C-alpha cells in the first residue's frame, strides 16, 4: 500500500512533463556531481529517492545491484534505469544525455586546448600522471573493503592481478572475468540468497531481448567490419564499443584497457592520454566521458561525439535488456556467486593497472613518490574532492619539474 501511494503521488501528469523533469534533474546532476561513481550514487539517492520520491529505497538498491553486476559505467546505468522507470525508453535516453553531456562538452573543449600545446615534457602533465596513481589507489582501497571482505574473494583478486600483469593481451581481461565468475559460482554455491524486492519496469521482454540481441550483434560485427572495410571511424568505434561492453568496475578499470587500445595504434600519445585522464577527474559526471576527449583529439567534434556514443551504447543496451529479467536472475544463487567472483576480479585487475601502466610511468623519483603520498592522503584521509587533488597534482608536478 505504501509503495502504491508513493508511486501515485510522484507520477507525472503527462509523458512530456515526465521527460522534461528527467532532463532538468539529470542535467543539474551532470553539472554538479563530482567525485566518481560512488559519489554519483549518493547524489542520485538524495535527489531521486529522498527528495523527489521517484522510487523507494528498496527499488533503488535493487537497481544499483543490477548495474553493479553489468559491465559498463554503473552510475550512468543507474541514471538510465531511473529515467526508464520514470518515463519509458525515451526517459532513459534523456536521463543519460542530461547527466553525460556537460562533461562531454568540457572534455572536448579541453582536447582543442591541448592540441596546440607540446605537453610531452610539461611538469603539470607529469603531475596529472601522479594524480592518476593517487585516485586509482583510493579506488583500490575503497573497492577492496567492499568487494574482497573474505579470504576466498581476496584470493580471486590476487590471482586476477597476477594473470593481468603476466598475460597482457586483448582477450586476457575477458578470460579473467569469465574464470572469476565461474570460480564465484563454485565457491559460493551454498551461500544463502537474501529476499529481493520486485522492481517495476515499463519495458516489455520483447524489447529487452531485442536490445540484448543488438548488443551481441554489434559486439560480433564491429571487429569483422574493422577487418573488412577501410572506413576511418570503424576501428575507433570497435575499440570503444568493446571496452564499454567488457569493462567491469567503472572508469578506473577502463583506463588500462583504453590505453592498450589507442596509444599503441598512434591515435594519441601517452602524455596526451594521461593529461586527458587527469582532466576527466576534474569535471563532474561519469568518467567514461574521457572517451569524448580521446575522440576529439583524433577527430575533432565529430570524433568526440562518435566516441561518446560508442562507449555508452553497450551500457544503454545492457540495462534495457536486463531490467525486465533482473527480479528472477538476482534470486539465483549461481548468479550471486558469479557476481561475487567478478567483483573480486575487478579489484585485482585494477591493482594490476595501478602498477602498470600508472606507477611505472609516473613514479620516477623520490619527489614523485612524495607527491603521490600527499595526494593519496588528501583523498583518503582529508576527504578532499578530486578536482582539488587534480589542481594540487598539476601544481606539484610543475614544482618538481622546476626544482629537478
């Protein structure tokens, strides 16, 4: 009764008004949501659940659980899911656009600013590399506490880290994630499954199956098109779509996957790559919008737009494809076990990425180590926002470059 009353009180008078509400609220969140995916989920909870009461706490937790299970940007998928629940499929698209476009525009502008500069030896760019070391270290500490709380999951994480470091290929991360999911199924097959609430979704199963089918079709077809055609944009679209389809753990895990895709092919230098990653930490919104910067560096505004669509399209298709079936799937003990194993492997993959390429390319002197320690302390102990740490890192890098 309480849930029905809540739903009726918050139901919009018309579809158009619902879309306008979703666009307005998501755009404001896109302009103000600093701090990464965990902080984004907190902002969403305050705005959508507590303030606007568009869905209840249990339904929100259910949606977050689904998005943590799927590959891709969890906070963006939660926003898309809320938009779908509020105003249908178009509502999901509007919610994504409002939350994503502010940081996309900012990072495309930064790309144009950087193209006219020689950043290879700039001290502030080296400082941004050290910022990346600090921010990923914070992510490892936070995710490790939540996702590897027992010995079995810690073992999965360590094995995943070891294999990621020793076996660096295009398919290694995919294989590691799949094996971790299988290990989780076996190790946690006898775990009790908590009672899960139903999540009401205005999407039919036919639409969901179609979305998932398109997701799989593109995942198979794009690499084939890359080999069969000479269209300039296909390699970029393929690399980013595949990254968005297979990355678990959010933007920090995306960094090494993208670095291996775009830097060796000469689309962007390592210095420009890490400079853009630092800039992505300083703007609000999802970290996946870093790809807008990559696309703009190689192809201008059109490249930025194409890269953004390519990286986020899998997230949209997966959340649409999974929402109508999640009530049944999340009660399955094997699915729960696979989720535990995959999440533990994400911590290991992130730990490996923290060492290579981040640590090996950024920490080159005692001064670099000291700056990294200061930046980690600013994030972990003083709880300063990432944009402050980005500025401090750029200034610290410039000072180190001047005194060395």
